[in-house]
C-alpha cells in the first residue's frame, strides 16, 4: 500500500511539473527603443498617456506662472521703466510703478549709495527741499555756475512733497559741512510725514526692502539695456551721486503755465515762522549764508514766502519770471528751469560767493 502511494505521488509530481513547464512563456530580450505604443497592453498604454499629459500640464502651468511674473514686473514693477539714465555717476531714484516707486529716501537714509551720501555731507553748498527744488536746479545754469565758482554743491531734495519732518533728522545723520544752504520753503515746514519718509524712519523692515530695490536695479539695468523692448516707458528719475542732479525720462503729463498768488496765507505764515525758528538755527551755515527761496509752480505762494522770510530774518531769492511753464502742473520744464535757475544765481550768486570765501 505504501509503495503504491509513493509511486502515484511521484507520477503526479512529474505530470504537474510537465504541465507547469508547458504553460511557462518563453522570454526574449527586447530593445526598449523598439517598443511601439500600439503593442503596449491597454493598462500600460493608459499609464504612458497619463505621464505624457502630466508633463504637458506641468509645462503649461510653469509657462503661465512665468508669463504672469513677467507681466507683473513689466506692468507694476521696475521693468515698467526704462534704463536709459543709468551711468557711472547715476542710479535710479524713482520709478513710477506701483510695486517700486521711491528708492531715493532709503538710498540716502540707510547709506545704500555711499558716494551720494559722501557728496551730500561734504558739499560746500547744500540745496534742501522737495521735488520742485530738484527740477528747478537740475539745470545747465546750475552746473555752469558752480563750475565757474570752483565749488561743490548737492541737491538734497526729495519727491512726495518731502519736508523738514524727514530732512531735519536726515541732516543730523549726514553731519553736513556746508557753508551755504539754499532752502525752498514753499512746502518745507509742513508738519505731516510723507509715506516714504515715515517708512524709512519708522519701519523696521524698510532697510531690507530698500536693499531689495537696489538689487532689482542691477537686474533691470542688465536686461533693459540689452533688450530695450522688454521695459516700459513709465516716468523714471535718475540721481547723480556727485551732485544730486535729477535726470528724467518717460511719460509726461499736461503742462500748465506758472502763476503767482499775491495773497498772504496767514495760517501758513504763522506755522512756518514758528517751525523755521526751531529748524534754521541748527544749520552749520551763518544766518547770512542761509538763503531761502520759493521755486515757482502753478499758483506760487510768493507773497507768503516773502512774508515768512521777513518774519524769520533770512534772505529770500525768488525771481518772478514771466513765461515759465510746468511740464506736469507742478514742476518746471527743462527750459523754464534753465531760465529760472540762471536768474536765481544772478540774484543770489554774489552772496553765495561771499560765504564761500569766508
């Protein structure tokens, strides 16, 4: 009985082995490059198609993201402005784009432009005020006058209707050595803090933000000077590191002739007189070497300016020329700036030279 069982088991095992061997497929090496998608089983072909679609989807998403980023930089960022004003002596101080705007305040306050800071600190004649100051004295007449006088100067004006709330602490940081100050008082002694002035003085993250703006200038300069069509034409201001002179490019706005208001603003006179008596004695120049002015614009407060200067006991040099024009209803256009600044130095030049000699 036991022998028969062992014999049957042996036969069954042999038969099973043969049957299994008969059903095993023969494997042949296959070159992957010879695979035809049509030969792939249905489930394999589905995986292959899914992978291809996933790759295409990722490519499209990345392309859209890149295009959106480029569009944003072009429309709202620094690439909305041209790079034509850069030079060894100039940096971009303002780009009229929503996500960029002012760089000047932080550049000087945080010392991000050391050459500009040194020039402002060591200038023998320092001009202080708002953007009207900058446009009025960024002229050939100014550079030629100082060249003939062999004296250094710096235009330390800022955009956004900047006033003494920022410039007074800035001067304390700079420790200027100026022998002469020229101060445009048309809006100088206002009490409100401008947005960029408040940011650089009070926001702890401001320095990092302005350092990023400086880095973006390097990128924009490299790209826009190589492929000019990439960048827009928003209004752009470049500042000279050595003199503070502004160079402007980009869009323009509706112009309007300069006019003069011959009425005295009593409230402005009272406020400016009080604040002027606090600010002016702290300057490094003698009283006779601090020259007040009122840069003309639309409805210039010339009568009030004269009254303020008289109340403070300081010299006022503010030529009232006819035929002057603003390029944007606020700032003198280049031709008017040339005429007015030449008239200013014709009126105040002798006093400035006297102060420089002394």
